[in-house]
C-alpha cells in the first residue's frame, strides 16, 4: 500500500475508533420522578360530609438514582355536588356554570424527591356538603408544565 493511502485510511479510521470509546460530553441527567393520582382505595368509596378525602400520590422513581430533586407542586380540588355523573361530565365539557357548586381544596404538596417519600394530599369535605357527585381534579405542576387528571367522588348523606 502506498503511503498516501495509509495516511488517508488512518485519518478515517482513528476518529471513528476514538468516537466509539468517547465519554458523553456533559452530565447525564436521570429521568425525573413522576407523580400520579391516586390509589383506588382513595376514590372508590363513598364519603360523608365532614370526612377527609386522602389522595395518596403514586410515585414512580427513575431506574437510575440521581439527578436533581423534582420542583413540582401537587394539587387536589374537589368540586360539586352534581346530581348525576352525566351532569358532572357535561359541566367539565364546558356547559354553562352550574349554580350551587362548592370547591374543597387540599393544601399544595411540594415533594422533596426522597426515594421512599409517599406524598399525600388531604381534602376535608365540609360538614355542610350536599350529597351528590363531586369532581376530584388532581394536578402536577412543574417546569412550566401542568398534568391533570380527574376522578369522580360520591358524597352520601349522613345516616
């Protein structure tokens, strides 16, 4: 092989081999923790006025620990009463405002991101809450994004 071909081959092969063994430039960030609502036990039961609705947030940790702790706020609101599930769904789809609705709110929760942390939001259902269907809206707010979900909670009259 002549010398010019060897130099050309060297110029092409060495950078490729170097790139294969190179470390990534800059830090590698771990996937952030994710928070979702909620355990079925929280929503699949009737509540009475004066009781406390507990929202146990589900935490999914990244497979690789590390990264920065989450900068999120977990929120929960309970709005109602609606006479039927259909009325509740119609109201959430933009029909005119329903008179007589009340909203009960949980204090915002700001998780620390510790591996075994289990955030909880609590909503005290007012003692004068009327029976019916209530819309539970949960939100995870952080990094300029908001992810929301909803569940239906049934409030029944006191015995």
